[in-house]
C-alpha cells in the first residue's frame, strides 16, 4: 500500500499539513529554551560570582533546577526579568 496520494511527490506536504502547526512548534521550542549560568552571566556582563550574589539577595533572574547541581534560566522568563530591570533603571 502506497502512503502517498496519487501523483503526490515525496517532498510535498501531506494534504493535512498545517503551516500554523510549524509556527506553533517554533514558538513552543523558543519557550522551552533554557540558558546556562555562564550564558546568563555573559548576557548580563557580570561574573558568575555576581550572578550568585544576585540570587542570594533574591534579585537574580528566574531559574529552574535542571539537576541536583545545575540551574537553567528559561529564555522567556529571563527576557521578562531583564525588561523589568531595564524599566526600573529608566525611572
């Protein structure tokens, strides 16, 4: 049994293909992206020690525990935190 419709080429999307689903998957992928501690420190132009001090004071960006010894920073939450910090400094 041939899974392709009559005359359909292999590289063509199936008749049920929905471009919106591709955009949804891209959005989902971006929302699940996680930055490492060094990436966040580099983005903020601070040392890892300074990033740790921010967290000790409760002022660091939101993070999630990935494993017992590793923290990650979800990209959407990091962006939101950074925008809020920038707004604070503009006042």
